[in-house]
C-alpha cells in the first residue's frame, strides 16, 4: 500500500523525511547557538543573583529579588525559544536589544561613559549574533510567521 505523498516529498524515497522537513530540523547555526548560550548564562546568573537578595529581609529587597527572578526566567525562556528557532523569540530579543541601547544612552548622560559602554555591550553582541545572514536565513526557514 503506497503512502500519500505531499508536494514536498516528491522524489523522496518512501518513509524518508523531505528536504523541507530536514531544513526545519537542522541544528542552529553557531551564531544562534552562541546567542542562546549567552542568554542561558545571563538568565541563570540573574536568577542566582536574585536568590541571594532574598535574604535581605526587607520588603523592597524581596520585591527587587522577585523582579530579578522574573527577568532571569524571561531570559531562560527566550534562550530556549531562540535555540529552537522561534522567530518571535528572535524578534523579542532584538526589541530588548533596542531598549538596552536606549538605556545605555540614558546611562551615558547619567553615569558616564564607562557605565554606558558596559550597558551597551550585551545588546550589541546579541543583535550582531542574531542578525548574521546565516541566522536570519535559518530563522526564515523555520516557518512563516508561526508561533510554535
């Protein structure tokens, strides 16, 4: 009994994944992996930093720690989604990079050049890693605007 073939599977041996399926499953390029690893590390460090702040005992300290835990979990979730090729996650990281650049500009006037450079470094690194030709084409091949 023959299986029904889709247009993507024409010319493929029966039971073999099509070229389109393989390109969707292909592992992430190195720049995307690097961005995901940096997001994982940043999220984990943020959560650990927040957990150390829970011992302050003050309401302000607890609220600040809770906010940092949420931020760290956001980073971890974005890292996983970027690693899996979710286009919305790439866009979210790039929007956050834009916000980070804007905040670095504010720091330039408030805290000085050294503080602004430190705040500007990570958003620029993420933006560069996720905007390479290979990263953009890999995310494009992962699906057409789907939220998976």
